[in-house]
C-alpha cells in the first residue's frame, strides 16, 4: 500500500501544480510546452518535436475578464479557459492548439488571437465527413500545416520517423490506461472515484512515457492485493468531464463507485488507438475517422447510447450519471436520445448539470444524495 500511496502522491502533485510541471520541463530541457485545448489534438506531432503537450481544460474560477469575448451562455469550460488565459495563467506555454469541434471552440480560436497575443494559437478544423477518403485527406493536410507551424516555432524538423515513434508511445499509454480502468473496478476502496479521475488526469501534465510507467507500476501493485468488496452503487459517467472536484467528493460520501466512463476528459482520450498503415499523419487522421460515440464526432447512426448500454451490462453498473457541462450544445443535442434509450433499456440515470464558474456543491449534494437514495431502494 505504501508504494501505491507514493505513486498517487506523484500524480496528485502533477494535477495540483501543472504550472510547476511546465516550468520544470522547460528548465530541464530548454524546450517548448504546447497547450492542447479539448479534444483530440494530435499530440503525437507535438511529442515528436521534443515538445511537451499538456491539457488545457479550464478549472474553477470566477469570470471577470473573459466576458469580453464570450457571453454568459457560452460553454463553461471555454469561459474558464479564456479567463485563465487573459489573466496570464498560460503565459509559460509556447503555444496552444485549438481543435474547432464546436461553435464555441471556433470562437475561442479567433478570440485568442486578439485577446492573448503572448501565446500563439494554432487552430485545427476537423471534417465531420470524417470517414470518407476526402475527409481523411483533408485532415492529413491540416496536420501537415500544424507540423510546419510547430517546426517554425521550435526551429526543429519533425520527421515521419519521430511521429511514428510517438504513435507507439501514445498507443502504449492508451492501452495502459484502459487496463488501469479495468483493474480499478476490483479495488473501489483503494481507487475511489476521485483517485481514478486523478490517475487519468495526471497524464495531461506528464510526459506520456513516464506516465505509462507510473500507471503500469500502479496496476502491478494493485494486482498484488486481494480484490476489494464494496456495497457501493456502481455507476457509469458520461459527458465532457467530471469536475469540479467537489462533485466526485460526493461519490465517497454517498457510496457511489465509478466502474466506467464515457467522458471526453477521460476515456474518449484513450479508447481509440492510432491505426496502422499509411504515413504517420494519415494514421492520425484515420484515428479521427474511427472515433465512435462522441458528441463532437458526427455519427448518423447515433451509436453512443448503445455503447453506454453495453458498458452498463459489461461492468454490471447499476446506473448512469450524465455529467452535462452547462451550455455544451453537442452534449445537449445527444441527451434526448440517451434518455430515451436508457428508459427503454430500464437503466436508471441521473442528469446533472456542472459548471466551472460557481460553487454549486450543495445543489450537487442534493442531486447525488437523492439519486443514491433512489438506487438503494431498487
């Protein structure tokens, strides 16, 4: 258990002080750190150039300045990102990459260029006709443009060989995190909802090869312990992210156990590997074509609900919690379909609205407590 605690402390340090991780990397290597806005940034290109990609997902804050660029009904995460950027929180970054998956991200990309001149913003436009050859070809070209911008920024050439090596490292990381989420189901007392989230989130702020080794060590230490029994209510999370931190704290209080997720901030990051075959940039483009069950990726067959129902059955979950980030239109469009299919499959679910601009802990407590009480009577 001591080894597990040591690993978790190191991960917690990265999560609590991402700025320190940025400064340490720059001091040790003299190289660039690139911020990656949500979601599906081709980090392998950045990594191949010897730079450190880190996640930029906002956080709890009060909006003071970013209202100049984004109205109060814009996505909570994007308002927080702009607020932090305008305060200079991201000034240690060498650049940011903004994938324009939704209307608010499109606004961020353009507003950033005007409001945050200290940090360059490289925008990526992803095709929604993503499975046909022309869509893949277009995205390959977009990734080539990004490679050239990163080469210009760093003064170093990013070779195909280096990208292929980065793909190997990232695919291994994805595989390892997938294994961790499976193993964690057997240790709900040691790996609580908060700690599960922290293990995954810490990967946003660490070198992927190092993080992979840490997670493998954690898996090994867990497997050496006997499986833990829990009387907790097993749930699947779906949505963009499971924050603020006060949200997951309530899971421990009301005996909720996370046995799987479909969060953009978590499993959507690692459930799809980069496929083999073709040039490295084509491979990265084809990964986007293979993404399934995400509100940001056009899917005329609407497979997300079936994927979640299958996950509930596979994990033995008792229900689903829909973590709706306030004013996230792509997720809001998906919810009526999810609700209909959950009810048809007789799967209990809780719709809960989250945001990064206000402390709504007591409202969250009431909703979580009510859901837990309802589930305990089933």
